[in-house]
C-alpha cells in the first residue's frame, strides 16, 4: 500500500520570516520618491535587515526542524525578488551607472534562469537548495546593494565606488554559480520521474 506523504505546515516561524522579507520589496520602490540622505539611509537599513533575515529563517528552520519544501522554494524566491527590485531601482536612479547595466542584466537574468531551473527540478520531485557558491554570490551582491543604497559618501568612504567594485565581483560569481547549477542538473541528465536527484 502506497504511503500518503504527510502535509507540511506552511505558517511556521521560518516561513513567516521569509514572507516578512517580501514586505521590503515594495519599500525599495519608494526610494525614488525619497532619494535624499534620510530616505536613502532608511531604505538601506531596511534592506540590510531584510537580507539578514535570510540567515535567521534558515537558522530557525534547522534549529526547530521546520525545514519544508515550500520554504526551500520560497526562501530563494524572496531573495531574488528583493535583489532584482533593488538593482532595477538603483539603475533607474543612476546610483548604478548606465555602463554597468549589463551587470544588472546578468545578475537578474541568472536569478530568473535558476528560478526556472528550480521549478523544472521541483516538477520532477527534486529540490535544488542553495549552494555555497550561490550563498557567497548573495552575500557580495547584498553588500554591494547596501553600498549603493546609502548616500555617497558614508562614514567618509566612497560608498558607491565600493558598491560598484563589489557588483563586478558579484557578477563574476553569478556567472560561475549559474553555470554550476545548470551543469549539475543537466550534466547528470536531470532527475528521473522515479528518482529524486541530489540537492545542489
């Protein structure tokens, strides 16, 4: 007799933190309305708190043994929405120079591609969790975005110049990690319908 899988509970604490992180997405859209020093600082700190919440919900999920399939899918989706929104807004405001548009396109394009790949894997019963390389990419690009969000200069430092250098580094890692995701999935032929592939 085939065993029916146990239904997972969505509204646990880790998933709630993830959903709250999504609230920061519309906040990014307000920045062009309040582009001054105070507005930039407030938006930057909201982004930082939202980015750090990614560590909190992961820790809560592991500590309370509340890791769910929906959480594994929703968590990276929230990150990608937050990052993509922030980059597009910063580009539209000129905080990211026009010549660096290709970096934003590469980062956002990679996020969409990997999200699509995760959806494909999920349809075959495979959950593709974040890799160490992907986490490093996320950390660097979040710091870069934070630098762009703060007014320039901040603490006597060229915040936007530092952000641009970090954005370039994040772009390189983005390409590398994106290749690693697709290579891991298609290199092994993808998961079969009757077998769950390894998480990556």
